[in-house]
């Protein structure tokens, strides 16, 4: 076998093919031998007839001619197979004939005639097929047997292979990952989740101290948060912080085409974890197995489907933990509400660690970290990038830096620059690169869009609605132009002045068009929608209504909110919008020269940002 493995590949294949063909030929020969004609008491004369009956069969003759030959004494040998007779005459002639059945027929008198006329008589069993047909039929039989044996062998091999993989018939064996070296300090942000996991860390580092007082160790933790916020990284850092082993699977790990295999996988997973304690078991997409089903697609049916059996087995394994096993299960999910209540009761997954989107400082640190991994310009303003990337996750920022690096490489740049990152950020936020609508724009269209976006930027700066980061008239996604405005403080706490300023900013594009062209377009429809929603919220739920005072309409039962209440809410919201429109118009009229200068800059450069934008908004001058 070892020498065979050293042969060239073509020689190995040729050898296997030759052996297979020889085996099939041997089987065909065996089938031919086993299926040859024969019977008990077989005589030498019968063997001559049976060896090759074709010379007799090719010469059929009427039974009356056969009977006449018998009576004339011309017959030397007769072989009988049922109603068929093979006849050899004394002259060497060979022919076959059909005997008439019945007690008075010729067949019944052949034995007596043999004694009277002196010819040899024997019973035979003949095969009327020629050799070619016999080989073909034997080959078909052999191939059927080979296929049957092969199917059994393949099934046995697959079963053996799956068992060798360690997961029985369910799939692959749980693999123990390397012990992580990263700790909490290597995870940017996630302060709330880190604080919640400190209990796990303390138990796993010094279990004796807590067990001596009768404290029960944590068994399960639900790690909740939006996609891309680093739940897997935090779970790994927890293992590194505790010096524990780490096992990572996902919800689909327990699914299988074989009924009951999921339970075996749960059992095998926890057996591996106990064997390698202290150990962190991380189950990603935990809500994939954390919700019961009745088998018809409806949750919480309480049936006995495979999903329910997996959950039940998971509960049994967690309840079976001994006090000193030092194994903690981390279940990561984006929808903690989908987790079955039985999993969340005390003693199971009773600790929830919440991951949140990174704050301004976290995003700045993430940009510094990601840009430090690539060849980037040291002058990149990560503070400005962090302000412009509000609501983005850790994964989003990583992807943006990678896009910027690809863009820099495509342009042949020596390093990733500020503009590369900004373009990647815009592409991510606005749903793609510059769209084909740019080629459809006429000079008049570009002028109107430049005026519209300039109005947004000027009023946002004048009414202190936020920090204007970037203005562009390049169409991306559904937007023909964009003004990026960020908040100096991302705390979800809005002052009345800021809200009025945001109303004015939303109306400013339309007002700028009216001021310059004397008319407006449908391009302001989304701005009006967002402004109306904000004005209604200010009146109905934020306590900024003169009509309703401290009363929040959202807290009033629907049956008490009649048409008269709705009319008063809409009337006051309309008054807020009209006040914002007046403030917006005043700001634009007082800075008409800035509006003209910014419009010209946008028509020339298409994008304004950084120091040039700050100088233009502050002094009306361009750099």
C-alpha cells in the first residue's frame, strides 16, 4: 500500500481501472458458468447437445418429417427439452422440431421407439441464447450486483466518515479554539457590557472565594446588541480576561438532516466544555435555537419538534453543571425578545450584557485602530470622521477603512488619505458610489441642487442645528445632493433651541430655491416630511406645546384623541413650521453673499469640506 501511494497519479488510476475491469470479467465468467444448462444424471450425449444447440435450432423441421425419419430408421440421436427435440440423423443432418404434448403424442412414444429403432435418447436443458446474448445478460446481472454492493459500501463509508468526524450522524465535532490572549482592554467601547461581564470574570478567576459563601456561579449570559457591534470579539476577550478556553459555534451548528442529531451535538458540546474547563462556550445567533416551535412555523407552540428537543437538552445540560465545573455559556443575539422564557429564568441565561453602538470617542479610537493597520496619511482628521459616522457600528467602520484602502490602491495613491476615507464613508451612508443620474443633470439642475444644499448648510450653521461637516452635489443612491450635519454632543438629549434650529435646517433647501429662483421643486419633499414629523413630535410628546402644555398626546388613550384634538395638534405644528420658515428666510437673506459664494464653489468643486467649509460659513470667503 505504501509503495502504491508513491506511484504517479495516472498509474494509480490506470491500475484501479484495470483491477475493476478484471473483477467484472471474473464475475461475468462466474455467472456464465453458474447459469450453464444442466440437470441431475447429465449424460455425455446431453452435454454435446447443451454445449452449443444453435446448429440444431437454426434448422427447424416439422414434427411429421421427424416422425417419418424415425420410422425409416434414419435417426441416430435425440435430445428432448420439454416439447422441443434436437435430432441428429445417421447421415449427420441436424435439425430441431416441436413435439405435440399429450399422452398419445410422439413425445410419449420416443422411449419405446428408441428401443425399437436403435437411436440414443437423452433429456437435455438447452439455452436458446447465443454466446453474445449470454455475455450481455450476464454483464447486466453482474452490474446490478455491483451497483447494489457499491450503494451499501458508499452508505457504510459515509456513516463511518461522519462518525470519524466526531459528530455522529449529525456533523462535525466541536472544535476547541486556541485560548484567546486579548482582554477587555483590547475591546474599544462596550463599557456597559464589560461592566455586566465583570461578575463572570470574578467568578472564573476566583471561584473558591464565592463558593465558600454559598454563591452560585453564573451559568449563562445573553450578549445582546445590534449587528456588527463586536459581540464575538467581546466573548473572546472575556475568555482571555479569565484565562479560560474558548469554544465558538452558531445556532445552525445544532441543525441536522438526521432526527436527534441536534441533541447529540448539544451533549458533545458540553462534554468538550467540561473537559476543557475553565471554558467559555460562545453560541452566535442564539435566537436561532432559543425559540420554541410547534412544528408549523408558529413560535411557542410547545410541541415536540426537533427545535424544542434541542432547547430541552440545552436546559438539562445547563442545570447539570456542577458547582466547580467553571463553564459559562454566552449566547449572542440581536433579538433578545425572541429567546424562550425557560432559557431566561434564574439559574440559566439570567444575566444580560448589552452591546451598544460606539460613541463619538469610541468611533475616533476605532478609526485610529483601523487606519493604524493600513498605510495611512498621519494627517487624517479622525475626529471629523468620528463626528460624521454617527450610528455606525464597529463592523461598519472597519469596512469603511477597507473601502478607502481599496479606493486609494485603485487611484495609485501612496497612502490612504482623508478624501479616500470620506468618499468611502459617503458611499456607505448613502448606499453606493456616485450614481448615473449625474450624467442626466443639466447645468440648470446642478445650479438648483447647489443652491438647495448651500441653503441647508448656511441655516444649520446660523441656527446652531449642528456642525456642518461636508456639502456635496454628487448624486448617490436616491439623494441628488447631501449636507452632512453632526451633533457636537451625541447624548440623546435635545434642547428646544436645537430642535427649532433643526426645523429651520430642514426647510432651508426649499427656502433657498425660493429666494434665488422664485419657485421650488419636488426635491424638498423628504425635507418637508421629516420637518413635519419633528414638529408634530415637539407638540404632541416633547412638552413644547403652548396649546397642551405638559400633556403628552401619546400618553392619552386613543378613544380620547378625537378629531378636534388632532386638528389642534396639526395647527400648532403648522405654526412651528411657519416660525422656523421665517427664521430660515431671515438667515438666508442676511447671508445672501455666502449663499452665492457657496453655490459657486459647489458648481466648481462639487464638494466642500474641512477648513474651506468652515471659512466660508464663518466669513463668507473661500480658500
